[in-house]
C-alpha cells in the first residue's frame, strides 16, 4: 500500500499555488492581529496596572528601605546623645559601652537599665556617706584642671564609673560578685546581662575590642559623629512638627460637614451589610459544612478508588499485555488485511 502511495506525485498549477499563498497570507495576518490584540489586552486595565505597580514597587522598595535605615540611625544616635547627657559622659564613650554590650548579646535598653541602677546606687551613696555601699569609691573623683593644675572634687562620668565598677567585680570571688550585683542591680543578673558582666575584663574584653574594632577608634571621634546625627535627628523632628502644623491647617480648609455625613452614610451601609451576614450566619455555616462534607466524600472516594486501582494494577497489566500480544499476532494481522487494514 505504501508503495502505491509513493508513486503519486502531487502537482499544482500556478493558479492553485497563488490561491494557496493568498489563503496562507490571510491566515497569518489574522493570527498576527489576534496576537497583537492579546498583547494589548494584557497591557490594558489590570495588566498594565500590574506591570506599572511592579515597576513602581521595585523603585520604591529601595527608597523605603533607605529611609528606614536613616530613621533607625538618627533615632539610635539621638538616644545615645540624650542618655550621654543624663549619664554625665560623652556620646562617644557611651557608644563604645553600647557596642561592647551588643557584642555580648546585651541590647541597648537593657544596658541603660543597668547603668540607671548603678547611677541610683551612686546617688544613694552620695546622699548618705555613712551607709555601707559597694559604689562609694565611684561617687566622686579628683579632677586636675589642665590649665591651672588645680585639683577639685566633682561628680564623675557615670558611664566610665560603671565600666570601672564592672571591671572591679571580676577581681572578687563568685560569692562577693553575687552579693554586690544584688546590692547594686537589685537582683541576680541572668543570661545576656550575666555574659556582659563577665566579659568586661581581661582577655575576654581585649578580644571583643579587637573584634569590634573599638580599639582603633577614639571616643572623641565617635562623639563628633553621634552628636552630628543627633542634631540631624532634632532637625528632622522639628521639620516633622512643622509639617504637622501646616497639614492641620490645610485639612481644616478642605474637610467639611458633607464629607463627614457621606462617610457616616457609607459606614452605616457597611454595618447593614455586616448585620445581614450575621443574620444569615446559620445558613452560611450550613453551606460551609455541606461543602466540607462533599469535599470529604470526594477525597474519601479518590482514596478508595486509588487503593482499588493499586490492588488491581497487576491484573490490569496482565490483561493489557495479553491484548497487546493478541493484536500483534499473525492471525489478527491477517484478519485486518482482509478489511484493508494491513500494513
């Protein structure tokens, strides 16, 4: 049969060939137009809005992240500068102390809590010099005036005194440490606070200073940087307050009674819709329960059918193999040839 087919050589005259070419051109033109419409539809309405939003998102996300980083840096610097004044120290010294604490896993707020407790203990020791206290030596200190060389007694740098106090704890035995810590801080320090207290002297401190790079930067340089950022944070707060003043005036000029009444109407409609849903709660619950039951039965049926097929699979494979062999047998091929179905 194939030999007979191969002997047929199709021939087309010029007229038929031209008609076929025109038909193909028309078909391809129609397909191209439909494809173009489809592409345009993608970029219309939701499609182009989606593309635009994705593009805008890629532009705005880095901007938002940068703004958040600026906010975080300014706020942290302002907090350090503010607390430095409270602790009678420089921003640079306090920043170093904060960095040492973070290196041991103690966050800034918990560190300030420890310094505040130390400062309170110092104030109590100063108020009553006769009262036994482990911080007596840190209440006041002798200071030499660099210009006149005169000596005077004044309140010391609380952050520096706190650091020296923590280091002095390491020279005590374990029982003394616990007693002093409880006296000054009010309770035994656990977890990260304990790690911080144990890491502020000797090799542990040297390792932290080297790892963080604090051994290569001066407190004065850090103070300059932090004070600058704190000043910028103050400027940002002032400008934000100014925006609020102008905005309240602008909003007062455009918000009117009609808007408030329109919003009230919209809210009432929303509440009516909500109440209608609540009223139909039982019906909705029945529908939901029925749907869940139906899906449960479907899943159960699929599971049973799957198990049945799994069990019958060997038998089915045998039957299909037998039918395949029978179709390829000489007898069946001969019968097929009688009906013009041979190879």
